[in-house]
């Protein structure tokens, strides 16, 4: 479990780059939904990708910082319940780190299923539990509204992470040298 939470220069650099890209995607590359204050966010595909490559710390910080910056820039203040939920989703996505073979140049069906089961769990926990409960506790929002928003966000963010994250991981794995593919002649 310790290997999931190691922080090195690579993790820090990935966090900075990932948070910057997440912020831009979160602000500009989204599709509004019919449910108020929810959108299909491409940024969660990116955070799932980075989390799978760099672990839970990078995944959580990328989503937390990116969401907080985006809210601060667009609205003047972060909506903390959802910022925290973004961070939680990124941390859970990071548990796919070391559970797939993407760094070895392989991202086959078993890896795709593993990654997607983990991201589905992360999205369910973040958006169906964390965000609505914190909305009620922090902002005294009506329960029926926040759970509707949370379920909608969980579905849309699962699609984003599942499709965009999976495609990015497949493309990344294709750039890696497969383990044992180099031989001495």
C-alpha cells in the first residue's frame, strides 16, 4: 500500500501539469446537462488518466486544485463540497495505479475492466455520497436537489473517466516499450 502514496519529483510535476490542464478543461470543455449546476466534464477523464499513471496523491490533488481554481476564477469562490468530492474521486481513481500494466506497454481488457471498476467506485463515492452530504452539511441545500445533482454527476463523470480515461491510457500504453520486447542479437 505504501507504493501508492510515495511522492517524488515526478508526482509533483504531474500534479502541477495535471491541475493546470484540469482547470482549463473544467472551465471550457464541458457540456451542460438539464440538471442545474451539473455538466458533462471532460476533466474527469484527464484526472482518471493522471491518477492511473501517478497514483492517488497526484489524482486527488489534480482534481481538488483544478476544481478549486476553476470555481475561484469563474465564480469568485470555490463550492467546497464539490471541490472536496473532486479530490476524493481523484484519490480513488489513483488506486488503479499499480493495478494495471499501462507502464509496461500493455493495457488490455483485464486492465480496462480494473481501471473502470475503480473509476466507477470513485465516482459513486464522490458524487452520490460525499458531494450531496457535504452540500447538506455546509450549505444547507435541499436533499432532493443535491442527490439528483450528485447522481447525474456520477453518471456523467463515470462516462467521461470511462471513455476519455480509457482511450488516453490505451494511447499511452501504445507509446511504452512492452516488457520483454527488446532482445539481444
